[in-house]
């Protein structure tokens, strides 16, 4: 599933191409993905100018407006979806379910598993935060408010393992499986350690490690573990430089210990038995 870095890379790819563009038309080929795509988009969006491309957690937010209309198109890429700019003469493929027709190209949304989201929230940009899908989202890990003190206090009563806790989007948004494993490796913290047994001092190490991991992933274009691609069709390469992810039974690049793979909350976890405690 595309996580925060992949969605941010997508946002950055879309922004220069989309902002200021007037939507010429809308094509809806699948009436329902995870939720029904509002049929009204076909008449609501044409003529709207895209004024901003934002991100909230793993959701893309396209702020649109025209005379009498103001709102935000909310898009989630689901498990394996992608947004790509394509020329007019490229026929749609089997899983191309939604597209925005622009003046010189098409923004096409493909979603093989149909777990994605295309929804509309009317009103000024700030009102998007009131949408039920966004209202329960946790803190942004790249924001200034995400501090060691905040995380320490937020997790003080959580006795579950630290890795699944970090992946709880109601607490912190966008720290997916690979980035939770890598952040804990960089901080030297075992993913098995209870969240409320991580000391305040170690959170001072963990929070910068999370920021650095996510920032490095964005710089690398995200991680293309399965079929994630950018808006221009390129692939991310952060997984190539991972310290522990997908390196089971290999020597740790830092201490020479063995990288172990276990399962937590139904997801694979990788960590070094030598230097993560």
C-alpha cells in the first residue's frame, strides 16, 4: 500500500502539472471503488480550476473551485492504485477507473484491487478535515508538532509493541510497515518492546529517526515493493537502501548481527537481534 512517502512523492509530481489547470471533463468507468464515486462529479468538476494539491496522511486533496462551486476532491490510492498523466490517444486499460480530462493531457486513476477512494467534500479547503475519512487521522510525523515529548505522552498508556503502535493511523499518519521497521532500526529500538516501556530519552532518538526515514524515502521516490509507480510512471527505490526490511537472515549492516523476520499484527517485521533492544 502506498504510504506517506509514496503519496507525498505523488503529490509533488502532480502539483506543478495540476495547479492552475481547468478541468475539462470527468470520466467515471467504475461506479464504486472502496466507496461509490459520486456521479455528480461528472457535472460538478468540469470548469473547476485546481487551486492546490495537498496531502493529509495517505490521502491526496485536490482543492477545486469555479463560480458557485468550491470543494476538495479526496483521493486514496488504496492497496495498489496509481495516478498517472497520459496522452489523449492512450486507450484506457482494464483497471483505469477514473480520470480528469485537462487541456493537454489526462490524469488517470488505475486501481486493480478497487480499494482506492475518489470522494468530494464541498466547502473551503479547511472543511476537508471534517470529512469522516480525515477527521480521525492522527498527527503528521513531518509536522513541527510531532515531537518526542508529544509521542512519549501519547503512548504513555499503550502496552502493545512499539512497531504496530507507530503504524496506528489514529495516532500518527503514514508510517507504514517498511518505514516503521526502518525507523526503529535507525533508533536501535526493538519492535517487540512495549510502547510504554520506551524511555523518554529513547523517544528523543526515535522521533528524528522517523523524520529522517520518511524524508529519505521521499527523496528516493518512495518504495516500489509491488506495483507502485509515480505520476510519470517511474518507480521508487528506497527499498534498495533499507537497513533491515526484506533482509531476513542476512547480517546487519551496522553491527553484523542477524536480521530476523517475525510477524506482528499480520504484517512482517524485520529487525536486528544484535543492536535493537
